[in-house]
C-alpha cells in the first residue's frame, strides 16, 4: 500500500496530475483503489459557540450546496433551519472562537467503471459525473455537513476550501 501527497484542488484532479507526471493509464487504473483529498479546518469552541440566522448570501450558498448533495445522494439527512454556528471567543479558546481541528474530506473510490474511464482517456468531468452517480461528495459539501452539525463555521470552510 502506498500513501503519497499530490498538490491538487481535489481528489478527482489527482488522475490527470498522475497522467501528466508520466504514469501510463494502463498502469494507473489497476493500481488505484481510493483517493482522498483533505483540508484541516478549525472546530468551533464548544464553550462559547452560538447559533445565528444565516444572512441572505450564506443561506443561498448553503441551500444550493444541500440541493447538489441531495441530487447526488437523495438518502442524505441534511436538516437545515436557517441557523448556523458562529465562533464567539472566550477564555477557554483564547478569544479565537475555535478549539482544535477537524478534517474536511472527499473520497474518490476507483471503481471498475472509473478504471475503464482512465484507460480510455476520458475527461475529468466525465469521471466526476460517474462519481456523483455513486454518491461522491466534494470537500465543500463535507464541510457544509460539518457546519450543519455545528462543528465549524461557514467562514472557516470558505477559508480552507
């Protein structure tokens, strides 16, 4: 098993990066099982975090992202009441409003269909479409889930993704 780091914006972009580095498609496809992309973002302090009403732009962004997630996976349970977590700041978090970190991730499973697409030289957007059919969620979408769970803030998600 090999773990490595590639500098890309997301998991799916790893495929063209590896191909650009000279890995042949017929060698790449069978050697991949899963690609994970991640960013660390700060968790809100559990002692001082509060909820507030999302403003118009925040609300629209969250609702649009939820719609995309439900289009990809209708079984997701994504309750959103228009309230989002806000970092405040207290003595326990040194006034930052944050304490600790949490990973925002996307996982790209390399199925037989994806392997075939790699060998055939298909475009990344086609692979993305196939991944979405299988329930693939982007880092931003994973971050929205963590916002809905009250683990981080939209400002922090925007900063890292």
